[in-house]
């Protein structure tokens, strides 16, 4: 029997997960968009039995989520429904990549018991998917883990996202143009996220949710300063002082539950993760 099925295997996180599975000698099946549409239940009929499913597929770029509601909800909810049905059919444990679903925080840091108040279509779609999984777990004994990943970053991420966008400006020796310097976010390095998936395979059966973050937050302004310091650059920073729709000022994850139950703790500080990322992508260091 194959160990793991990865949906979204061709994506940013999926490629890193596959690399880790190879390193640990796990067998796997990768399901990317070129292999089949997760929105079509027929896609799963020919997939052989596995022990675990890492459900990573989905639409994830928040600014676009307001304009792509139909496609986003179809993929993130119907696709998840099909993954659940497959897991139930083959008796596989489901480990899903969710995201920040809490909305405006009532207090910081945010633990898994904080009220859930999605403030954009993307987080709403993830929350609905989580609820479906929890329902199936309680009503039909689906074994499942939800990983609520805060702001992931690392080698291979699209330049639509903040950190690779800043790095691209610096690589091309261009002024750094940003909407707003003030928002603060909790960033977690991709290698640490991958470790959380591997550790989730080893915990007891049932239903669990875990915040996967760093426990610290940094503003856009602070991030730019750190990246410029690593590069040794002093490019001009232009802020348009434009606030995104439903912007949240600050986000910090309480990761004590993941520490206690998963035995997971981020190995990289934010600065260390940035340095490793830049060494890999730009300086081509091993």
C-alpha cells in the first residue's frame, strides 16, 4: 500500500512535501492539476489505496479571492468534499492545509479556541471545509488533522506574495513599491510547515486542529529592512499607504498546542528563514 496521496503536489508547498517524503523513504502519489481535477469525483476513482492524504490543493491568493468567488469555493469546498469521500472509502487519515480563519483578533496571541470570524472569501472557504471535515470526523469516524498555517514563505513561492515580491524588486535593482508598511504578520518558514505535516502522521487518531506559525509578528516595514540588510542593499521604499480590504493590523499565532501534542516547534527564526531562502534562491548557496 502507498503511504501518502498529496493533492496539490505541483504547488509551492506540495513540491517541498514531496521532497521530504522522498528523503524519509515514504511512498507517495502526487495529484496536481495536470493529473486531474479534484472538483471531479471521478478523479479519485482510479487512485489506489493510501494510508494518509495530505490535502494541499486549493486557491490561496487572498486579494484575488474577492473576484474569483465561484472558482475559489468550488475548488476549496467541493474539492475537499471529494477528498473526504476518498479518505472514507480507503480508510485514510486526512491532513489538510488550512489557513488563518480567525478574522480580526480579539486578543494576541491567537489560540485554536479563538472565535472564528472569516474576513475574506478565502478564509471563509477554508472554514467551511474545516467544518465539513470535523462533522465527518464526529459522525463517521474520519481521522483528520487540520493545520492552520499562518503566513508561509520560502523558496518557490509566487511573486504575488509579499516576501518574494520584495526580493524580486531587490534582484532587479528597482525601488520597492508596497501598498502599506504597517500590517504585521506571523511568518513561518516552509521547511517548518513540512515538518508539521510529517509529525501529524504520528499522532493518535481522531480530530485535531493546530496553529502552525512562529509565535512572533513583523511589519512590512521591518521585513523590508531585514531583506535589504541580508542583500546589503539600500533601495528606496515607496509606500502607497493603501489599506487592503478588511485588513488586519496584527496577527500572532499561539503555537503551544502544536508544541504539546504534535511535538512541533519551528526550527527557524524569521531572520534565519529569510537568510536561508535568499541563499538558496539568489546567492545559490547549498
